[in-house]
């Protein structure tokens, strides 16, 4: 089997040898390249921010989105109130006034006076450039007045109580052949009984009243909206609560999530600087390496800036969500530095700085590549998502991880080499020009002669890891770990099953946002009747002049509006059928009568509901329904009912409502999370099997990855997070992060034959908790940011770190020690030592018959060529340490012999 770990180690050995020979190019080129990318992005700086806020959080190809585009093509919106599907492209502003007095009646005389005052205030809003509502309001034609609800015109009267009291009927005021809709204007309504034949009743009281201000599509309308949002906050109306919003409000509030993060970036960098430098320090001012931590942080910062500059410079889409990316990349970017520094400190002190550095890089190369691959691949899988927001965010993160890996093996490695040479030269860790006099400690190891000594490997304090290993190996400890793990897994699965599904638009805005408050008021006050739902029927193959076909189409309309989810509103054929003979007619008569019908004043608005072909025939018709009993629990049943009803009718067509987009988004979110999670887990397992090609060990890694992510999802559910577009990103992210904690433990476990758990935790315990500490410290401060989006990222990062550390240091080691056989061993690659290493000796004994000073051994020795004595080499990590045993003084042991012949002499 190909040993990819050996191939990777050899490659990094060659790379580190190049860095040893020429460190300055590797140190200077990454910052220079980053500077060039910044210049490239600044040359034509432009953020490619999408203005289609809702579509950004929807899958690219869903049926409802295709139906919306078809509806817009067949029936271009001309009346924003009636054609409510134009909400994604129209411009508007509105205010809602709710009465909080004991009366709870917004249509009382004093509250109507407040409404009139509010209406006059909004109508008088003027921008700095002189743009007023009257200059940007929507008009049917340039000569007509502003399109407004009749209630708004009534509020302009000196005494609005009389006219409004006469008109108030709920949900509609019907007079002759015309009607005025009040369903979207009045909230929390109480109606007198009985109602008329249309189901409309006189309004006794209403808690809230809403006024719409429809605007044209000019840029001046956006300017007026900005001024409106600033000025309306100054309005105070006593015991009433004012809610307001506009077509620009939701995008602006989503952007504010990013603005809230910007002030925290310097704080995060400062905290990480102090933390990373402190972690790399020791009591010894020579062995301390605080600048290594600073270099690791600078490396992550350069990688983040490079990714942002490259994508922004190429005008790749940008989202406010991307502002979270620096906190993630910089926090995880310093993790590998701790592992590399740990490996450096474990190298033999008798080696030169270059050999120690090459050996440290070579030993950790597989782990460094593994973590970078898993983090980058998890984001790469997310960058292929059908969701625009997920795709954009994960692309920025994946590119940042790629730059981070490149800069770590170049810039950071060169910086660490220079700093390691400083340590060997016995210079101060901060004041590097100052040389420190260090008193050499007495040797704690007996020698095999009386001349020079070879220094043993530096003993890195690993008492915590070794003690933890000894504790885990106890049978009672394993039993308690097993019970704890099953309790953790059971709770995680329980909360996973309770995870709410679906995007809540209120969660996309910062806490306390006026948009979130307005959306909440809609759900609370305007849930009886909603906006319109539409059905489009293809009539190209229908003979509407035939009585049976007309009856079938009218029957479909009544059936669609008969359920509790929607009620009938307007259908032109229902009105037109009243003036037609109750029998089949010929096509010419039908079309002639229809043209007369549409020319009538009260029916001319039906022209917008009929699609004519170039030859004068009818290709499509549109039906309007009023939404009823609005609630997230009724959206999915409404879509199912209306879609299935059209399918059963044998007509070709579709139903559309804005809530259908969110319903399909929920289903797509679940599918995407499961699909991306499965792909990421399989990819992580394949990578681990390539770099750790041992079956049982790889299966243990896979089980740990799945277990970690089940726990993360369960914790997110317990913290009140929904399964939406935001948690989808964080779940994909957590899969890559989770590998970091379990792969290191497993890799170091399988490369040892003896005391495997002790050696594994001894090496990885400190780097794991150091990496966890830096990652949590970098993002935990963001918990103070009042934003659901930011909180979800913080929760995910903290949960994956805590659960990952528990698996990497407790659960997985216990599993490995229990199930991995001793025969499952991975021979680690040993880097070659240069010939100029200090104290380097040539081995004169073969592997099976050598002198190691740790036990009796039979061997044979011939007459040496040289007379330079050597001493016992230190024990290997995989050999149990035993007290050294001296050889008899009359036995000469030599090094640097050119030829060795074994004789038959026994000691």
C-alpha cells in the first residue's frame, strides 16, 4: 500500500530544506503578494452586493422561484397592492399604528386624528435634494394622482371620522360592482354580526391600522425611503406604538450585521496577540517563543486579507455575512503553530537548529496537511451549494484556508526557522540582539564513558497528557467514559429531533431591529387575512366558449378558495359568466362579448388577469385568492393543497404565494444539510484513510466526526437555533473543524508500538487545548454582538471546540485504546540528518543487536579503526524508560568507524 504519509513527509522535508537554505524569499514573498492583491482590489474597488435580499437565501432552482419568474413574465405587475408577487421588485414604505391604551381601538376619533397627523407627516417628508413623496409616488399615468388606498385620502379630510366610519367593512367594503380591500389595512379586528352575503361586516374595533406608500422605480425613490426611515423615528403619538418598514429595510438591516462586527476586529486581534504570545512562552527567556505566536497570527491575517482582496478584486459576489470570516480564519489559523512548536521542543537538543527545524516540520507535516485539507474541503463542499449565501460565504472561507496553508508552509516556516536559530544562539526571546548566559544543568543521565556527552531529547512537560492517559486506561474510567458518552449521545439525538426547521426573516436582522418588530406585529395583528395568492392556468387547449370548460374552470377556482388556507377574491370568468348565455357559444361571439366586458369601467382591471396571444386568443388566465389564517404552520399545508388540487383538475398550471418560497426553502435546507454533511463526512473519512491508512483507526475517526457533529447540532437546537441558511453554513463548517481534534490523536496513536496512549496524549494534549483556547478566545467575545447570525457562528464554534476537545482527549483515546489492535501500526517517516549536526554519531550496531544501555544484550565487536569513545544514545520514545545500566569500564566502544566486523565475544 502506498504510504501517503511518507510521501507528504518527504515533500515537506524537501520544502523545509529549501527554506533552511534560503529563508528570506519565503519570508518576504507572501507579504509582498498580499500587498499586490490589495492594490489589485483597490484599483477598481466595488462590492458586488446583491439587492435581491430574499433570493440570496433561497436555493437557485426551486419550483416556486421558477413559477414566480413565469408569473412575472405572463402577468407583469402593474398594481403593487393587487399584484403582491411584485414585492421582490417594487419600492414602497408603510407605517402601522397600534393602540396600546385600554380601549385597544385604533379607529377611535382621537386615534384617527393621530393617524391623520402621521399621514400628513409622511406625505411631507423631503430629502436634502428636494425629493418629496408626491414626486416619487406611483401613478397609473403621468397625469394621474398618487396611487393610494381610499383610507389615506379620507385621512386628509378635516374630520376623517365620518367618511372612514362609513367605509369601514372587513375584509372588504363592497359598493355596486366595486370593492375596497381592508384586510391588509386593519389588524386585530372585531366585526359586527351578521355579515353581508360577501362575508363582510361592519368593524366594531381594530387594534392596528396600516398605511401603504407605493413608489416608482427611480433612484430618487430610494433616496426618499432613506429620508423616510430617518425622519419617522422622530414621531411620537402617545399611547400608540408605531411600526414602520420599507422595501429597503430588510437589506439594510442585514448589512448592519456586518457593521456590528467591524469594531470587534481590532479587539479580537489584540486578544489573540496576547493569548498566542503567552501560550508560546515559558519561564526560560531563551526557550520562550512569543514571536512565533505573533508570526502565526500575522500569517492568518495575511491569508484572510489575500482571500478578501482576490475575490473582491475579481468582483465576486459579496455578502455582509462574509464579515464573520476573518474571525473564523484568524482564530483557527494559529492552531498549527502550537503543534509545530511542540514538535520543535521535542526534538533532540544535540541536533543543529536546521536539523531540528526540518525534523519538526517533517513530523507534523501530515497533521498540518490533514487539518488544512479537511477545513478547506468542508468549505469547498459548501461553495458548491445551491444556496447563494452558503456558496458565497464558503468560497471566501475555502480560499482563505488555501492561502493560510500556503503561507504557513512558507512565511510562517521561514519566520519560525529564524526564531529557532535565535533560541539555539541563546538570545533573548524579545530582545533578540541580547545574548543570555545560561547555566548548563547537570546531566541527569549516566554516561557509558568519561568523555563528551550527547544531550538527550529535551523533555517537554507532558504530565497532564500522561496522567490523562493513565486515568483513561483504568477499567473503571472506561466504564464511566462509556456511560458519559451514551448520555451525551442520547441528549444530542433528542435535541436534534426537536430542531426547528425553516428560515425566519426576523432572525436575519440584528436584535431589536425595527424590521423584526414590524414583522412580529404582522404575525400578531394581520394573521386572519393576508395578501393574495395566485393560480395561473394554461388555457391554450381549453375552449372557454364551451359551457362545460367554463364550469370546470370556475369549479376549480371555487375549490381552491374553499379551504381554510385561502378564500376566493376575484376571478374575471366568474363575473363574465354572469353576462354570457348559460350555454355554449361560438368563439367569435365569446371574444366579442369579452372585449365589451373588459371595456366596462368596473371590470377593466380584469385585463391584467388575461394573457392574450398575438392572434387574439387567450393563452393563460390568472386567479386571485385571499390568504387566510397566516402562520408558519399553515404555509406548507396551503402549498400542498393548492398544488395537488390543480394537478387533480387535469388543467395545466401552477399556484404561487410568497410563502411557498420559504416552504421550499425549508425542505431544500434539510436536504442540503444532509447532503453536504454526508459528502463532507465521506470526504473527511477518505482523507483520513489516505493519510492514516489503517482501517480500524480510520473508522474510529469517522465515528468521532459523526458523533461530534450530532452533538453540535443538538447543542444548537438546545440553544434555540433553527435549521436555516445560517446553521447550514455552520454545520458544514463544524465538520471540517471536528477533524482537527480527532485526527491528531489518532495519528500519534498509530505511529507508536508501546505506551501508545501515553505517547499520543503526551504529544497532542497541550496543542489541542492551546488550539481550542485560541479558537474560542477569538470568537467568544462576539457573543456580545446583538445578532442571531453572529450568535449562531459563536455557538457553533464554541460547541465544536468543546465537544471536539472532549472527543480528542477523552472519548476517542478510550475507543482507540480499546479497539485498535497492536498490529495496526504506521511506520513514521524519519527525516535524514545533515552531516554537520552537532554530536551526530554513526550507529555501529544493527537494529536487532545494538547497545542501548537499557538492558543486557549479547553482541559482537571487532577491532575498531578509531579510538574516539561514544556514549549511550537516549531511549526511543517507543521503548519503556528504564534506569541506565553502565558497561564494564574495560569495554571500548567506538564511533566513526569505517568498517565493522563482528567477533564472537560475549559479555
